[in-house]
C-alpha cells in the first residue's frame, strides 16, 4: 500500500511505487539508506515501526512520519 498523498507530494503515480526501491525511483542514497535500514528492522523484528524522515517533494523538503507494518502470509 502506498498512501495517495505520496503521489501528490512527489509527482510519481502510486502504481509506479509498487514493487520498486527508492533507488529504482531515482532517489539518492542519502534518502534511500535510512528507509532501507528501517525496512530491514521491520523484517528482522517482525514489528511495526514508526519513523520520521526528510523527503524531497515537488515543492521542497517535507518531513514525513511513516508507519511501516509487516504483513504476514498464512504460513507466517
């Protein structure tokens, strides 16, 4: 799931976000590394994580609070 607000803030349509990394979307490592670290923590702990970050938008830098939630298959 990608919040529709992401499209309004970045100009990148929601469907383009699905299945791609931030690097694949063209973001610099300074932006992508903290996100990837947060996602790895969610995968490792299997716990939800709230993270705050700076993120470039079409109108300048924005400050986002994101809720990263693991979703489990039937087999865990």
